[in-house]
């Protein structure tokens, strides 16, 4: 969490220093992956901390607009709106396509970006067709979860694709329990997704789905 003075504070399990190694200084954004976190400093550089095994803590130099942490990798959007990823590349998840993006999101083993024309492009793991079932059309927001992703169309409605089950083969509905209506923001977890309506209310669906 970023405090009002723009310093970082973390809590929970401290495996590999993900809490105790929180860096000093002032930040404008923060993101947490698997046993590591990354933050965007006021000078637009990225710093990562926690467990190091695949180079995910070695954030590249340069100035970034945003950063998103996945499993053992992270991706950032540079000032020139190109995508840059680092860390584990076992599934090609650091092989960000060239070109201009306006938003980027890292999932478990895949990542997705939103092009400046509103088209979605994903890369990395494709075990559950995270890459080749991307819906067509124009979108305004993108979020990558464990093995599924969701996005907001330009009319605020939601589209999701990828895995529709949990880790035990139970259908959990992260793809087919999507609520109707328009939303302004969206965020995917492991087997569920939550979205924010224009009136400030929240709807969630997927694993342990409950109507709200």
C-alpha cells in the first residue's frame, strides 16, 4: 500500500522479504506478484523486492507509466507507450509484442495489453487459450488473472476468456456468470473477477460466486 506520504508499507507473510525489504522513498504506484512486489517511484523508475529466482527483481532502467507483477515476471509500460517485461520467460511471458499500448496487465503465466486502437493483444502461456480466444472489438480496460482474462468494452460491458474452472476441475463461472450492465473498472484474481459500476457498487463472479 502507498501511504499518504507516498511511502510503501506491506503486511502479511514475509517469505523472502516481501514485507521487511520494502524500499524506502516515495512511490506513485505498487503491484504485487508471487512472493515479490514492484513499485513505480516518483522519478518513474521501477524497483522490485522480495524473492529472487528468475530475474524478476532486476527491473530494467528507463521511465515507466505503469507496472504490473505476475507470477515470476513483471511487465511495464514505458513513457513511449511500448511494453517491456522481465523475469521468467518459460512460456514467452516476457516477449511483449512491439508497438504502442495504453494499458498492460500481468497474469499468472501470461500478460495482456490494450493497444491504442482499443484492440487487445496477449502473450505467454496459452494452456487455456488465453491468447487465441481474445474477443474482437474495442476495449477500454484489461485485466489478467490466473488462467483467464477480462476486459471492458467501450460501452462498459464485460468480456472474459480463458479457464472457466478452478484448480480442481470445478466449473466456477469466471467466464459465464458475468453480470450484465456497464462498469468503469475491473480486476481479475485467480478464479474470480470483480468490477466497479458507475454508481460505485461492486460485483464479483467466479469461484465462491454470490449474487450481489
